[in-house]
């Protein structure tokens, strides 16, 4: 397994619609792997089922552009600035327009009281090709509450 630079995209917000909440657009010459992801809510004590999915985008969602130090963080201090493409239809958070979904790579239900964790074995890590786009999306409208999401990726070159 190659060793690359590792970054975390994270955000907190209240959503109540089927929507892309985190979107990764890899650099034009730099593919990436999804190392882990998670979602949790703050405030509800009522058991309810929700569903999240990783979706390959054939046309990007319009998102709030990720900002380094606000949404996007280095997990190791020596890593360089990420090669991820940052912008309103690139790497960012909370879609305002959905774009076009392609393959659903991974889909999973979870109980809001437990939260959701995606931690694949290395052979099952999702690969995003160079200039590829992958979204973390609620496939159906979740209960409106405050959510926290995080997504760790490893860039595989520059």
C-alpha cells in the first residue's frame, strides 16, 4: 500500500433533505483513497434510522467551497497543502444543487443514537481517480438535527 499525504474534510450543520454533505474533488494528477468517514448527531435522544452513501459524481454538486483550516485539515503536520481541487463545484460541504450521481459505491443505514462509522479494510478502501469526484450523501431526507461529518483521505501522489 502506498504511503501518501492524509487530510480530513469535516463539517457540522443541520440538514433535513436528501443531500450531498461532503464532496471530494481530487487533483488533476493525484488520485486518493477514502481511509475512514463518520457521522454523528447532537441533540436527539430519539431512536431513528438514517442512511448515508458514497456516490461517484458524473457532474459535481454545487457546494460551499472547502477552506483549509476551516473544513480541510492536515492529519500530519509535515504534509504539504493538499492537491484537492477546492471550489464551489469541487471539494466542499453541503450541496445547494446536486449535480449528477453516478455509481453508489457504498450505502449503509445506521441508528442516529449510535452514529455512523466507515472504516474499511485496506482492500476495500474507495479509490477516487485523478480529477474524480466522490460525495458523501444522505440518500433520503434525514431527521432535521445538528450533524457532524468527517472524511479522511490519503492522496496517492501529486
